[in-house]
């Protein structure tokens, strides 16, 4: 296979991200005072600049003999990842500076490396490149989850190694499961080119391979019954990192699932659709019901996230452009909302509180703006008008109803009401319980900036969802597989 300059055009944004990673690494070599903080601000600025550039750079076309495909589909996900990374990096600046003063540069280099794997995933059209991108995304996350291992001897951070170990073990199992499933699919199709997988003859072995792939990626997105790592890792790891972990890797998992199932096996949805429906039901039920009993906000948001994954799976199971554009809209809405919610938790806990609901008592009197921000994020997660989460859930229900999943829509609506109940526990503490500490909550400038960006996304897309939805629709329409130009690997 020969390469040309044109092969790198669809990877322009990814190459820019790689260059930014190298730049941050070089800056970190300067151990002068303040260099670590510069690395954090520089990382956020690089990601923001690439995000803005994505609206002006043409990344369409295929590369490396069809192993990578640019276009609207990949571009939509890249923007979500870049936005999430920029907000997470900005929200991490004061946290990392205060708790890891000698390891700041490494933190952001690992964050950017994981993001590089994510930005590659939606454009992948080859099974080998899929796994390489998946591992590039996943391995830095294992390290970052344990980053707080020496922060406290008696606080929640002492559990960081345990949470990271659970994430690591689950990640290893998911990789092995996915590889086993891919090996079966490869053996039956005779190719690693995802565009040609559908040519394989239907058989029980092929179905088993698909189910193993779905199970492996189910670990990545935290769907039930592959969710066991989620609450413990969320509670133990640093909150700004958890904000990133709760959205970007899960959305990357959906991007990979969509590439394999909707492109590779889009002509045979009956082979995988029932599995997605079952995962959706289990995730919505367990996530929303177990969240009712939580008193720790990070664990509550962890189980809430599991429930949100169930709604995304509902959109996926709707099949077709309608379900896919709804899934894309939901991922963007969820990323903006959940990032903001976790960053408010960081603001409260960093100012002498902890992660419990009790720490939010009287927040409306201590810091009215912070309480209002958290209320907006909670309303968006619950799907209340007129923030972006309302449109996300509404579009999911409409797509699923039109796909003949009326019973699933009814179940989802009932569980959305359950979700409103536990979200309002936090709101009740903020607005109806007197504060135990009257002092104002102090937040750093970088954290405030990250919260402002998240609020702008939640409110802006809530008041005017059409631009984001139209962008999602264009991306979904472009997902239709194009003719493959080359088979990357074939069994003799």
C-alpha cells in the first residue's frame, strides 16, 4: 500500500492534536515554577483552537486504502471530543496544580493521548485500526484514574488505586472479549475492512462474534451488566478527570459500535438490535433505581450516567438515520451537561466540602450562581424544558416510537420521572436546607470559565436546538457505507 499527502487530509485535526500533545510535552520539560499550570491552560487552548478550526477545515475523503474515512460523521464526534477535552482540561487546572504540583504536565499529556485515540475512532473503517485506536484511548485512562493515589491518607482519594484497578481489569476483559469477537467476524468474513464485513454469510458463529463485540464495547460505555467499575471509579478518582471519563470514552464507545454495527452489519440489524434493546432496558432500570439510594453525589451521577446510557442505546436500537441522528444529538447534550455537573461537584468539594449531598446544603445562599448552574445541569439530565437535555430525551422517544418501540418509550418516560426525583434531592439540599457553613464557595478562574462554557452549551442548545440537530442529521446521513477501495487483510 502506498501513501500520499492526500491520505493525511482527513486526519488534519488529529495531526494537529498530535502536534499539540508534543508541544505540551516540550513545555513540561521546563520545570520552572508555574510551568505545570501553563501546560493545563495550553492544553485547553490547543483543544479549543482545534475545535474552532474544525468548522473551517475540510476533512472529507478516505485515507490509507479505505482504512480511514473522513466526513461529517467523524467530524461531529471529533467536535464533541475536542469540546469535552477542552472543558475538562480547563476545569482541571486548579485541581491538578493544588494536588499534583510535580505531575501536572504528565496529566495533560495523557489526557491528550486518550483524546487522540477517541478522535480517530469514528473514522476508522478497519478492525485492526479500530483496536489500536481503542487502546490508545483506554490505556491513558487507567493511569489517570489512579492519579490521586497519594493525595490523602484518610479521604476518598485513598481509594483511587482500587478504582483504577477495577477500571483496568474491566478494560482488559473488555479488550479480550472484543478481540475474540473480532477474530470470529474476521474469520468468517475474510477481511478486516469494516465496509466488507456484511458480505459474510449469516451463521450462529457470526452472531456469537457480534455479541462478543457488543459485550466488549458494553464494558467501555458502562452499560448493564458491564457497569461494575463505574460507581467505584467515579467516587475514587479526581473529580475533573471523572467529568471527562463520564462522557468522552463512553461516546467514543458508541462511535465504535455504530461503525461496526451500522456500517459493517447495517443490512442485518436483527442480529444485534435485540441485544441493544435488552441492554437499554437493563441500564435504564438499574441506573435510575439504584441512584435513588445514593447519598454521594459522584456515585449518584455514576448511576445516573448508566441510566443515560440506556437512553442512548434506545436511540441506537431505533435503527436508521432517525435513530442515529438522535443518538448523536444526545451524546453532545449529555457531554455538555454531565461535564458541568461534575465540575460543580469539584467546586463544592475543593472548598472544604466533600462529595455528599449534605455538602450542597444551602448552596443557593452561599453561592447563588453555582447553585443555579447545578440546577440547570440537573434539569437537563432529567429532561425538563427548556434546556438541551429536554430535546435530547424528546428526540429519543420520538425516534423509538416511530421505530415501533412504543413499550420502550413508556418505560423510558416512567424512569425519567424516577430520575427527576433523585436529581431533585440535590436541588432540595441547595435551596431548602440551611447551610452548615455560611462562607461563600471559592472557585478558581479556570474552573469558573469551564462552568460558563458548559452553561452556555446547555442553555444555548436548549433554546435553539436546531443547529446542533441539523449537524447531527447531516452526520447520520453520511454514515451510509461508501464502496470500499481496498480489502486491508483477507484470508487466503
